[in-house]
């Protein structure tokens, strides 16, 4: 899931200082008195926690999306989090998966996530759907690479399960009294989750677009409600995000934040080979696929999570060859000996991996 900073015209130091002063006096101070809890977790995000599944319920009419609510075994408060945050879940099989928190950040007693069942996926969603109330899981986080900024005016866009990080953002926007609008897209009313919760929101601020009724949304459908000089937050499938990105400059907004659900497309890829040092087996990596895809095809138990180049789960050691690093996680020193298989490629025709 790629995290991108706001896009806008660069500001010089005087402009930055002026903006900071105005925000502090007229926005941040009132926000601090509004009941919005902006505290961040003081616990290290890498420190593991054991949580117990306290509730599970389907939240889409097709029964393919389940909301899972976790609590501390002793019933105590959980570390604070902010809208856009996610958890790293370590599943009994050894898989690691990341899921956005989609509950209320003000409720420290529980964490809620939602998972869509993907039968042809990597198995993580099926394992999550198999969890029963009372089961325990190991969790790291919360982490946040898709942070909520309390803009006075904002447009929130979600596609399908992409609503999970957007949901708490809209709740925060409501709590703060900001000017907001929410555009929610999906295949049909049976497949999009949390319709019952959205029904309680101000209907004049919500637009629901269903492909089977309205067609696939275009740029005007997605960005038509963009507030002038406001912000746009979007999470959903790659085609939706690409539509927003390509047309953002003419929307009139000042900042764009997005998070992908699913791997980004391979751009400017060239074919290469990887050799597995333990067996000498050579695998081809096509121009339009990732190294991780090639590994999973041969070794279905290969560990991975975000598929975006930031979590580090798919890190592999490189014995020979020169990687083309496309991640946002590894340091320069780490890149001398390692690479992330989900996004990085090869400068040389073959890489020898310590696998």
C-alpha cells in the first residue's frame, strides 16, 4: 500500500511560517478543544501484542466482507491510533498481512478491521475469515503511513474495501465539524461494506456510485465534489487511484493523499531471471510481473504482505547481480545486500538470491 505526501505548489519559508501560524491560531487550537483525541501511541510499533477476537460479523450483503473486532486479553486500553492507521497481523500459518483500522479512534477498548474474502488470493483473507471469537492473534502496530490531516475542506473517495481507512477519517471530519463530502464506489450494493453505518451520515454529503447502475466512474464522477483549495483522500483499486491522480491537477484541490489496496502496476519493466542459490533453480520474471509474483508461483508459501515496497516482509538477500531498488523501506546500507521482492527489479540479466 503506497503512501504519498500532499501534492501542491512548493512554498518558501515565509509562506510556510505564515501557514503554520494561521493553522495554529485558527484551526489546531480549536481542534484541540473539540474532543478530538490526537494522541499517538507511545509504545514502539514493532513491539508485538497478543489480542483476542471479541466479535466478528459480516458487513456486506454478499457475506464476503467480515469485520473483526479485537480487544486486549485483560480488557485494558489499547495503544492510541489515528485515522489511516493499520495493524500488522501475524497469522498462525506464518503469513503476515496488513489491515487498516476502521473503527472509532476515540474508542481505546478495541481495534476493528475488515477483510474481504479473496478465494484466489494468497490465503491470508481465507485465514482471517476462519478466525473464531476467542482466538488470539499476534499484532504489531498501529502504524500510519496514510495520515489524516484535519483540513477544513476535504473530499474522501473510497472504492469497495478501500473504505476501511477512509471510514475513521470521515468520522473524525464529522466530529471536527469540517466541510466534507464522501464518494463511495463499488460493483453493486451487495459487495460494498458498511452501508448500514453510512446510512446514518448526512445524505447530502454522501454520493454512492454503483458500477452496475451508473457505469464505471470517470474523473468527473470522482472529483466533481472536490472543494477549492481543499484536500482529496482516496483509497481503492488501482484504476480508481490512477484516474484521480491523472486528473487531480484540474480539480482545484491543493493536496492529494492516497493509499492503494493491491499491488501497483509494473512500469517500465524489463524481463530478467532469478536463481535460487539453495537449489540452482532459475525462474523467469516477465516484464509486466514482479519478482514476488515469480517466487509465489514456484513457492506459494513465500512471505509477503503489503506488495507496495514499504513493509519489508518480502526482503531477500542478494548474493550476485545488481538490483534495481524501487522500495521505500530499505536504507542505502541494506540495499547493498538485500532487496524487496514485491517492487524491486534487476539491472543485470540475472540475480542470485539467498533462497
